[in-house]
């Protein structure tokens, strides 16, 4: 088992870069988008459909897997990839985002975080060691340190204490992980925090860089701040993150935000947005989002996107998708999700080509103009 990251080309007009990741016999090009399969399932579609979208790596969530199906079940199957019959690469989040999103159900201490399950109210206590033990059982190729994701409007004093805990937990995670056999085939990433404060982002990046993780994640963005502020924070971080290692921006999937982050040297992305929006009737195209619930699609014989090669676009009309939604048919979510996941991979492929061809900034300008014009 092995992990390697190769930078194949640097953009001459920005910090964007082309790379290739090889992990445990699986290869994929970067920048890369990872569909989210929070609870061992990318909602509405099968693993084979994920493969057909040309997605090589997906994400799952440690917090949710601990609750359901539980670690005992996953251990019985030899890891979550075998449990769900997925043979591509996988990354697991540590549950740190739930420290943010479930703020009313948790209590943070220096030792870890006490949660009340959002399912049945039972108490759970996550520590750096217990999280890594869980991620070892889950068995993803890439795993994350436990961290605290602070709110975007947190005070400077709060974030100072927050990154102190995050750095303490990162060291504890790495110390334990490196002592286990799993470190030979699971690769642990450190998560840079620091809120919206440039000095704390720099401190967090440098502190974690000294710990020498195989790759680095940027956490605590896309948590309520404006896209402009997100980009501003990213633009000042690149020089402090090791250039030879992959950089992963957590929880970001909006094309605009991916383009801005790639321009600042980011390599990996994940987000529930493409699949969630699909289930809620929004299909992505290079010319904007199609709101299939709009009555104007009731008799529309055209496909979602004539330039898309997904199963949905090759076989079904907008009128049929509109009907499925109005009739509350389960097939609707499947067909829409197939399309949006494939769209993200086409988008990323064209983005990579633009870097290779030296026209990334033109590509960015074109997408920002076409995708964000009036909804269809």
C-alpha cells in the first residue's frame, strides 16, 4: 500500500496546479471533486453509478457512521468500503464539522467533545484517540484529525483558544495513528483552522506543517461567510502550506468557490451541494442551474443538457423529470443525482484541461459568466 502526490504542471497565470494522486493502487487527477457519501451511501445512486460518473474518490463521515450502522457492524465487514461495495478511494471526515453544525448538542473540553446523538439523544464522547480508532475501523484511504470548526463570526479570542485545541488534538491524533499498523495504508491529514483571521490562519498552517502530515485540509470555510471573504482568506494562506503536498478545501462544491480556490493552489474538494440540490429539483449545466419544478418544463422535450453524456441526459426529457418530481417518484432523485454528479466531473475535467492548456483564467471567467446568469 502506498501514497504519492505528483505535481504535473503549474499554471503560469495563477497558483493553480495539475496533479496526480496514487493511493493504495487507485489513481486520480487533481484538482478533484469528491461526492459525499455521509453514511456509506451517496444518496440516491449506486456505487456503479458513481463509477460511471468518473468519480474516483468519495467522502464519508465518521460521526454519522459511529451512530449508524455503528463501528461493530463496519468491523464485521472489514471496513466501510467493503460494507457498501465501493472499490474506489475514500476519505473520512473526523466529525469535527459536527462540532460546528451540532452546536446545540455538544460540549467542548480540552480532552474532546461530548455529543448528544441527534438520533436518540444518547451521550458520546469523542477524543482524538477515539476518533482515530474509529477511522481505523472504518478503513478509508484518507482520514482526518479531530478538530474544532469555529463559526465564521467567532471573536479573535475564541479562535485563539479554538486553534490551540485543534493543534493539541492534531498532535494526539498523529502520535496515536503513527504508532499503529494502519498508518502504512491510511493517510492522516491535518486540518488548518483559524477562522477569518489572517494571523491565526498563518499560525495554524505553520504549526501543522511542522507536524509533517501527508496532506493538509483547510477547514472552517463555507460556514456562513461570503464567497468574497472565503477567497480573501484562501489567497493569503497558500505560501504557508507545504507546496509538495495535496491541499484539500473541506465542504466546498459551488463552482465559483472551486474556481477561486483552484486559483489559490487547492487540489481537493467535497460538498453535498450537487446531490442535495439534485434531490430538490436543481440540475447543474455550464449555462446555469435548471429548476426542473418550474411549470415551463412540463412539456419540454429537450434533455437537461445536450452536451452531457450522463444516463439521464441520454435517455430522458425535462418533461419526464418534471413529471417524476410532481408525482413524488423515487426515480426522480436518482436521475437528477446521476446528472449532477456527472456534471461535477465534467466541470473538473474541463477545469484541469484549462490549466494544462494555459487558459485557466479564461475558463474561470467563462464559467463565472455562464453558470451564474439567470436560472433556466
